C-alpha cells in the first residue's frame, strides 16, 4: 500500500482520534508553513481553551466585528524603538540645557545606575532646526523625519514614571507594568477580528539580531485565548519556513492530507457535540492553502518598483534590513492585516555610553525607512485609516552618565517623546512639554494609559467598555486606571 492509499483509507476506528490528529499535525510534511499552521491552530482553538468566556462572546474567533462607534483607524503599524531614544538629542530641543552644559542639575533625579551617575548637565551635541509648514524643531540626526513633519503629531510629554525597560514596555504595551497581560495587538484583534481570511490579523516582525528585551511577552495574548497572540514573521529569508510543499508532496497528496484532517475533525465533532468551535476546524486547512499563496505574495517585495525600494533605503546596506521590514509592513496592512509591530533586537537605543557615536548609527538605520512608510501609506491613500506609531518605552536623562565626552545618558521614564501619524491623528503639531532641561513632562502629560485610551478611541472603542472576563472580573486594556482620550491630537 502506498502512502496516498493509507491517507485515503482511514475509515477504521481503533486509534484515538484526538491523539491521531495531534500526531498528524506534529509530523505532517504537507508543506503548510509554520506561520500558517500557527495562525490556523490559534484561530481554530487547537492551542488553548479560554479559561472563562467573555460575557459578550459565545465563542472566540476572528470574524470581523463592529466597534462601539465609527472608527477613524482600521489598522496600525507600531515601530517600537526598544531601549529609550534620547528625546533631548532627537525631538525635544532644550536651549537652557545647552546653555548650562556642564553645570549641576538643580533638582532631584532618579537614576538606574547610581555608580555611574552624576548631576552634570549634558547639552545635546547635535543641532536642531525647524522643519515643515508647522515649524517643528528636530535634530540633524532625523533628516527624513523632517520631510514628513507636517504629517505627524510629535508628543513631547510621554510619561510612564518608571525607569526600567521591561516594566515601562509592559505598561505601554499591555496597560500595566506587570507581566502576563494581553498586548495591544491582542486587544485590537479581539475587538475587531480579522479583515483578511488568508493572513493573520496580528503580525510581529522581529530583528535579525534577536528578540527585543522582554522577548515574546511583547506580543503575548496573556490570559486571552491564543488566537489573539501575535504571529511572528522571521527576520530573514525564508521568512516563513516550509511555506510551499515539497514537489513530491504538492497537489493531490496535500489535498488528501487535508481531507484526512477533515475526516478526523468530523469524528471529533460527533464525539463532542455542543462544542461550537469544532465546525470551524473542519474547514481550517482549506484556509491553510489560501494562506500559502497569500503570505508568499504579501512578502514578495520584488513586486515593488525600483523607486519604492530606494525610498525605503533598500539600496543602502545601513537601511536595507529595516527598510525591507517597513515595506513588508505596508504590504501586509494593504492586504488586510490589522496590526503589525516591528521590533529591534535587544535595546539598541539604550545608550549609557558613547552616545555621540551610537545615536547617529541607530538613527541612520531607522530614520529613512520609518519616514518612507508614512510617505508610502499617504501616496496609496492608506494613511487616513492606518495609525503609524514610533517610539520607545522611556527617554534619557539630561545629565551625563560616566565620562562627559565618551559617556551617555541614563534611563528617564518621567518625560520623553513619541510620534503618531495617520488614522485620525492630527498632523503637523507638537503636543505637551517637558521642563526646561527635558527631565519631566510638565505640560499636557500623556501617560501610558492615556496613549492606549486614545488609540482605542481612534479604532472606535470606548476603552472602558471593551472588556474580557478573566477570573470572574471584567478586564480592559486600561483596567480601570484613571486616564483620558487625548482629544487635542485627534483631527
């Protein structure tokens, strides 16, 4: 009996169906890509069962859903800059800091590394200049951001009140500075479902240098069902392993394998009546075939023009890698992916030393691709409904750490900058202020939960009303913490 015969003659009962299904999924070489398989298993409930059903849901799926009110945004791309970009050197010019360079800071400072700490003010070694019709001042290290300054809202008063990387990341990404909670992308896909039936709703793009600080927690579904976890696209080719079946397994044999899974699923459904999610499992591997083709096409940047490649910096070794990921992010959103998050390996913006040389390097890697993404979305008519976020979890202190010339800056969660573009955000403006040295947000402070409430509002949700029941309690992204929608930055 050949293999195809064995696949199509499985009407026998003597084996355990659930275990057979698991064995088949584990050992199958039918060519279903790892990304496709992970997404399908999540979507059809094979990876985890929700501990307690949300009171408004009979089952968990990725069917499209309407938000509470008319949304301004339908998709988001987050360019997360792990480590804490130095706002006083990039986006928040401080003439008084420059004027008093070398003098002692007059207030109290919370340090992360007291053994290298000082109160010696460090004026920025980089020049600032006004740009665009709005006249926003930016550092010479961000020449490409300067080209889109009229399309962004630069928030200069971000605040977590926490100096640590992991805690601030969790606060900004999950609503509280503790591990184990669903990420922002999980909340958006839980609330809105998927727009595409052939691509994941929530995609994570990691860095060739490795995972960001705090690892997979950055895109965790927390206590939500695993269907809402971010699906990782590999940082190097092949970005999806085994996306296409080997030649000898393609075509008829793959269809037979999928039919075999359908048979097992139907038997399982007959034995466990009343499980509403099982019907969806029966057709899940038809979706797998669709994902094979859709993912391959979405990730193929060779379809883009030479001009587009140059705009993203793909002709420059310094920007090629990050530019490629930014371009793929646009292609994914263009094809219905709801939330895309790009991460950097480790925390490259964490500059406790050599800030004069290291800061230009990381800006040189990310500035052009980030600006190109906004330009490209705008040219294609996608910026109106796509929010682009750029920012890290903290900023840097206005005092020097270590040697005044070869040193750097310590962590600062009291005040820092991020920018948003598109999706209903008002462009060509700055919002909020830090003090004269850039140490603390003092005017129109935007806390982490304010940022989240505002994003949810752009997507058509009352952040207090989009809830998930966990351990008998209704949980939300902001989870009852005092916060506000920052109406002033909404167009």
